[in-house]
C-alpha cells in the first residue's frame, strides 16, 4: 500500500470526524497498527480537528456537571473496581474459559463418537436381521404358493389319484400320481422313497397300449407335487424305475421300484 | 489523566469534563438540536467514559477521537429512536452560530484566535467545507448530497483545509 496515496484520499480526516462505518474504521485501525507514518499523520489531523471542535464548542448548562457528578459519586467505586476486570484477570478468565471449552468439546466429541459407533453397529445388525427376515418371508411365501397350487390339483375332481406301491425291489416305497386325462396334466407326489446316488435318478413311465412312455425324471427328496411330462391318453399303468441321471428312452425293467394301475378293477 | 480515569479518580473526570464538555456538547447539539436531549446525552457520555475508559486504546487515536465517536453514535441513535425532525437544520443554524459567537468571546479563546478568524485564512472552498462539517454538524455525505459536490471532492478539500489549518494553528 502506498501510504501517501492512502492519506491523500482524506480517510484519516473522516476517521477523526468519526464518520467512518464500522468496517472502514476497522480497516484504518489495522493500517494504523502496521504503518507508523500513518499514525503520525493521524495525530496531526486529530490535533487540528480537536482544536476546531474546541473553537466550535457550546457550553452546556452548569446543572449538567452537578447532576453528572452526583451520579458518579453514587456509583459504588470499590465494587466497580472489582467488577471491571483488569487485563490480567481478563486473560486468566479467557484462558480458563478456553480450557473449559476445550475440555468440554473433547469430552462431547468422544461421547458422541462412541454413541455414533454403537449406533452404527446396531444399525448394521438390524439391517442384516431385516434381510434375513425378508428372505425367510420370501421362502415361506413361495412354499405357501406351492401348497396352494398343489391343493388345487389334489382337490380338483378332474385329477385321478393313482397310488404306486413298492415292488419287491423296494417294498417300503410309496408314491402317487395325479393325472388329468383330459388336459394330460401329470403330477407326482412322493410319500416314501430311498435316496439315490449322484449318478442315478428315478424315472416315471406311463404304459400306454402295453408300451412304456417316458414321463420324466425326478429326485426322491423333492417335496409336494412334482410336475411331470404330459403323456397321451389311455394309460393303464404308471411305474418308476432307477435309471442313469437324465433318464433313458426305454425302462430298465429289473430296477422297477413301484407300479400302480389306473384301471380300478 | 487517562491513568487517573482508569484508577477511577474523580478529579481526572472533572478535569476531562471541564476541558471537553463544551466541544463534545457542541458535537452532540449539532446532531440532536434540542438542549434537553443534548444535555442528557452529554451526561450519559461522561458516565460511559467513566465506566468504559479501559476500552480506550491509544494506538487507535487520541482520547478525544474516542469520546467523539461515542458522542456521535449516542446522538445519532437518539435521533433515530425519537424520530426527530432533521429537516429544521438550516433554521437552527443562525441560533447555533450566535451561541458559539457569544461564548467564543467569553470562555473559549484558548489560543487567542476565534473560529471566525481561523476560518477566514482558508480559501472559500475550504472554508465552506470546514464550516459545514465542524460548525453546522453536517456529515461529509450530507454536504456532498445537499450541495452537489462529489464525496471524493469533499474529502480531498477537507484534507487540504486541514493541512492549511495545521499551519494556522501552529501544529507541528
């Protein structure tokens, strides 16, 4: 900053007249602290300004002085002294206040950080729980849908239930098929069948006109109704064999597990 | 004297009052233009000086400038709060100038030269500005506005006048 240019603007005269805004005054005061030449110039201006104001003085009435000093005398001086803190006391107060504030802030920060951490882990746990609940709900819902669909088949009089009993190969096995001859829909329901090795699968056959027709492969662990292939009309017998995984075109008769006749004789 | 004020010596305040009450009252009166209100403000001003002298910072200027700022602010606050009529300014000026002239001869001849004699040594332009600001209580912006002089010109003219006045008043 060029001090002479700054002075030439007349800002110090305005300062001495008390005409600057709070902001402008703060700026001048900052510059005064920085540039001794500015302070020197201000002192001369203040002196001239003060003299002018002295010459333009108007004396107030004498009562003002009397009233003023009555009030001053009434002021509790001793107390005033202790109320008005010395700059040292101010420092001590400020320091104490700062330390208290810092301690309090740290304590609060720590407390809230801890609370935040606990909340965070609680939230994670709740989110996981919520997810599990949703999955469980979905599973239950799907099972319910399946049971509802199954019961529609079982309750439907258009379906005929054919019980297949275990052969000498598997006397304990028991399963049923639900067959709608008109729509050719075919379902299988397992009551009891032993589990097979990975390489093998059960295969359902329908005997039409004495010939076995493939009705699809299935696992023994399946629950509820298993939808099987549509087959033609005129089935006399349903039978199950054990075949290599994927099934075969014609049944391996030696592995026959169960059989049931459609014709109720 | 400032030390005396800081240690709450009444004699210091009394000295201050005797020395400055006239100039400060003049400043206040030019703003509020009513004697009773101006006297009330003057009293509050000295009570404030008594209570707040610790706030005075000599690095920011002379004590008079500090007091003047408080006086001006209190007076301006008062005119705002009372919604006082500022339009009467010109009517009161003659009365005001008379009052100064009367007192000037009696009590305020500190250095033996009256205000009029001092101002007569300035150029007409400069005298006009100083007159408006110091005698009639206008602000720089008011002078600029009412007399159609750019504010920058008001400021530089005042600066020139103040430099001139230093010589006249023998300030070194």
